[in-house]
C-alpha cells in the first residue's frame, strides 16, 4: 500500500478572468478545421496555441523578431489554464489579455477566450513570463520600454 498522500489540487484561477470587461487588449481568432479534435470541438492544444498567439501579438512591439536573436528575450516560466466550455468551428472567438502584476523582471498575465454570439468564456489562463539575458540565461530587469508597454494593460 502506498502511504504517499495525494497532491493537493491546484488552486483555481481568479474568477474575474471570466469577465470580458477586465481586458484591455483583444486579439481575434478564426477557428480552423485543423483546430478540431475527434469530438468535433476545438482541441485543448489549440486553445493553448490561441493564448500564445494573443501574447505574442501583445508583445510584438517590444519583442520584434530581429531582437529575439540579439537582445534579452521573454520566456514562459509558468502557465495554468482552465478549460471551461467547448469552442466550435464557425464561432467568432477573441482572446483578452490583461497584466495582473508587473515585477522587476517578470510579468503575470491573465487571459480569457470568449466566443460569440454571447461572449461565452471558453477558457481562462494565468501565466508568468520572465525577461532573460540570452547569454547568461539569467533574469534581467525590464527596460523602461517594456515597463511602459506592459503598464498600459495593468488592470
């Protein structure tokens, strides 16, 4: 008999992430046939891809592709997702992004995916990204440009 106790369940994400009014940045998504799984709804893998796509678009002004080869780079340190409802082909979908916390070298981002026609919340996510030096792989403080950019989206 195994005497190791079961791990405690992960804490639930902030329920405010289910409310579209908290988001300052929006990115539209067009579900594709290739996003579907065997059950006919959008696969959880593609839901996570949508979250990534919205984050990349949000950060593009401060992390253009040419900087990714030379300057400091944002890396994903933590990601938690709650899948709430199914998404289907033909729905208009949008991903909301908000900054929950802005630290010295890290940012905590909240996201929600909403589907038309009634803005049903499909999924919510919280993640932490850290700015690192590519050579040392150590965290570095955000430059003013990064702080100002993320500051626009603090809720």
